[in-house]
C-alpha cells in the first residue's frame, strides 16, 4: 500500500492515478471527502492534527508527503509526521520539499521544511526528496480574472523562472516511490525554460485562441492577494524568489530528464491541457 497525501491536488491527483495504473494499492488522503480513481481507497485526514495520519498509514509500505500551506507556518510541527510514518511501519517516504531549502535556506518557511528533510534523513527509512521550483499550476490563480475579464494580473511581469508542470513532479514522485535506485536521491525539479508571467499570459491566450491582457501588480498588492490562501511568511518567501531570482533559481535542472528519461513539459503544454479552467 502506498499512501498519497494531498491526493486531490495538482501533484497528488496525477500521482494517485499513475500509481493505480501501475497496479499499486493506493490510499489517497485529503482534508475533505473526494472521488478517487477506481480501486483507490480514499481517507479524510488533516496532517496538522496529531496522529491524523495513523489510520491511513496502517499497513502502508510507502508515503508521499506533501505539506499544505499551513504546515509551512511558524509553530507548525510537520517533522512529527516522519515519526508517525516510522511508528506505522512505513519503509519509504518521498517528500515534496522546496527548491528554496537549498537556494534560500534562511527563509522562515524554508527552515520549517529543512527540519522535515533532516528528520527524514535521520529516520532510518528509505527516502527521496523532491525540490521543485515554481509550479505551472500557480497560473490557476488567474483563472477567474481570465474567464471574466481576459486579464492576468501579477507582479514582476518580465522576471522569469523555470516553472515545472505538476504532472512532471508526479511522474518523478512515482519513480521514486517505485524504484529502489532513487533511494537517497535529492532532485531539483524545474521546467525546460525560463518563462515570465507576461509570457505565461501569452501562452494562455494562445491556448484560448483569445487575447489576454497583462496587468502589473505591486508586490504589496500581490502579497495581500496571496495571504488569503497561504501564510504570510510563505507569500513573502515566494515573492522574494519571483521578484529577484538567484542564478541557482534561474538554472534549468537536468534532474527531471535524468529520472524520467525525457524532457519536462513546457508551460504551453500545461496551458493547453488546462485551458478549460480559463474559458
């Protein structure tokens, strides 16, 4: 049995499907009741609650651990989940971490995630750590404004980073869960090219076959909007990267190609597959 947390999200959903199609028994875990692929058991659990994962971990051989936004906040204790996995008899954990753990190790939320990485390394379990940069699916923040006004509003319109398709993260996670060769691997995950918010808006417009205007937001405006869905500390850490990426954060990583044997998908591919969200 493989347990997938965040199973209804942009990474967890394709990962759950890939594991089920590979013939694995899967328990999909999310905070709220949701439909699951045929043959997949779904369980409701809140990772922020002590012992919340215990029922799902019973009999599991592996765990994909995705920490929701509030688990990155100051005062959260996500490293405790590693102890729960050990106690539950899990043998392998694949952790969805963050590129910022390496590139900006002293950011408030990065320290929290680093503690989880350290707990995993010291746990005695088989493990792999995935460190993605920005997600292509973050463009869904613009879905409502594109649908209603054909507008993308974002800060730092001409500053780009090599964002990655969550489906590629899921494929790497599946490989790490199923293949012993990836035990002890730390993989930096990026897309194949640096792309700016303005260029993302153009790719969405191409997928729609309709013009999309780009409007610039100030950092403060963007921070206020992001704070509705994530801790302020995480919003600040994210905006630091988006506004002034370091050379390491601009680098296109070879790791997806090494793990998957193919190049990661470009943003235009993600936009075409998800165009219904913007119509």
